[in-house]
C-alpha cells in the first residue's frame, strides 16, 4: 500500500509539472488513446464502450472503440478512472484502470479486457444505508437486506450458496490489498464472516424470474416502529442469524414468527471480533459465490485464512475469484477518494450510494427487451454495476 501511495504522489508531481504555474486554473489538453486487448481466443471487436471519468472533477467522457478496439479523445491534465465494457452474447468483456495520470501531451494505454459470463443468479438489490426513525428523531440501520434474482430460464438451487463482503469495509478506506503495481490480488478477501444457505441440494429452488430476500440484520417487522423502514418478517425470507457468533440483539434480534429456522444462514467461519455482523452502510463490496469444494474444509486450511496487511488481529478468507457468481462494488458518494476492491471479471464499475439514512437502496435495472422475450423479469447483467445499477429513492420492500 505504501508503494501505491508513493506512486500516486509521484503522479501528482508529474501532473503539477504539466501545469502552468502562472495559471493554476488552466491545464493543457492531452491526446488519450485507449486500446482494448481481448483475451486469447477472442477477436478484437469494435463498438465497446469506454468511459473516462475525471476523479477530481466528476466529469465522464463516453467513447466507442473502432474496429481495432481503439478509442481516442482529448483531455485536460488530471487523474482518471477508465472502464471498458463489451458484450457478445453470453460473453462479457470488462477492463479498467484506476487513478491514471494524464498529462505531457500524449498518453497511450492498452487495457486488458477480461472475459466473464453473464450470471444465472444476480444481486438484484442492496439496502444497507438505513433510514430516518420518523416520527421519532434519529436514524436506524438494523434493517439491511440483500435480494438475489434468478436471471435464467430454469430453476436454480440456492442450497450451499455463500455470501460475504470484502476488505476493506468502505470504498474510501486505504486498500491494503493493492500491490506495488496498483493491482488487486487474485483472491477475494472476505472479511468478518462467510455465510452459507443450508439445504440438502435442492431444498431451496428459485424459479425463473423469482427473488430471494436475505436479511443481513433483523428479520422482523421494522416498519411497525419505524414506518420508513421495511417488514422483513415474511415467509420465505432468509436471515443472517446466529446468536452465538453475533449476539448483539440490536442488530440481530430473534427472527420473527414468519421466518422458519431452516432459513437461518450458517456462519461458516467468523474472523472478526464484532458482536454484530459488520456490513458497510455506505459502500460495501458484496459477493455471492458457490464453492467448488466443501467450504468448511476450505476454511479449515490455514493457507486460506490471510492476515490483513498492517493488522495483527484481522484475518480474511481468501476466496478464489472463479467461485464468484455475482458481485457489486458500492462507492461512497460522500467521498472523492474511492478505490476498487472487485476486479473487472466480477464488477468493472461501481454504483454510488449518495446518502445514508434516507431509506434509499441500490437496484439493478430491468432489461425490458429480454424480459418481454422470455416472459419473466430479466435483469441487466454486464458485470459493470455503473451500467447495471441505479439508486432508488425508497427500498423496493417498503410498503
């Protein structure tokens, strides 16, 4: 991480050298060329979308690649976040670079676009930001939930599905996992706990276009006391509940009478110290994954539990990227210093949580054409949450 900070400081020094010190509010224009390099076995294509976002200014430029996979533009001096997205049938291609310094007149970049497949199970909604306690004073955050959607035309079993969030908890925290080249590790550092849906293999089937609600905190009717919250005491809902590992009753009350015990998720392993499951209220990076081996055997091997760099206490579970079914990166809208935790094969972009404690949630867009063709709800899935998600004014479960 120290190397990354040095690299950023050097970049700032380079940028300052590009600017006219007598005119601090004006900068030169630079020719930027971005070329998408496709994986071996896949032909270079035109028509990919390239988004170039000014990190400091919030301005985004949208470009399209030509037949050589290249897009060009002119930009003022600055740091930029560059994303490439393309889709060919079920094949999704994404690539990104963060904190790219642009100055000195000409910048040529070649960005590897990595292939992934559109998922069958996708994260439909993340509600983590809490709501007002109206008509009382104060704010409330014991009502977090996640919705998973079956985007396929056949039933899918939820049995054995795991979920977790990544270290660091918040997008604007220093990311200790970035190496000296500025790249992420080849595993996902799952922090605090890994949760698993139980079942015997086909106990919990999710039909085409159906949703599964997972209560990350209390599976009770929160709206009974706080009308701007939600009722999470409903038949069929799942809940992250284990009063041995997470005994804090404020965040993990005993589930309501409509929640059956077989819908309590298992704690595969707890690596943190908190008495309540810690899930960021403003910028989680969350994944759902299906292990290729027994997850309990996996976490029992010491090499799969990794110490957080710079910490003598915190550990994470090093989950292989290829296990991931879907993931969503959330950025803190109150910060200009956000950093990626998920790589481009999982989420090449991010969705912004603009404000907390307003009852807002992060929702995946519907693919109207595909839904009309299939006859059930199909959600947009490009493995780029900047394109796939938006921020709702209210939770979808709010009634």
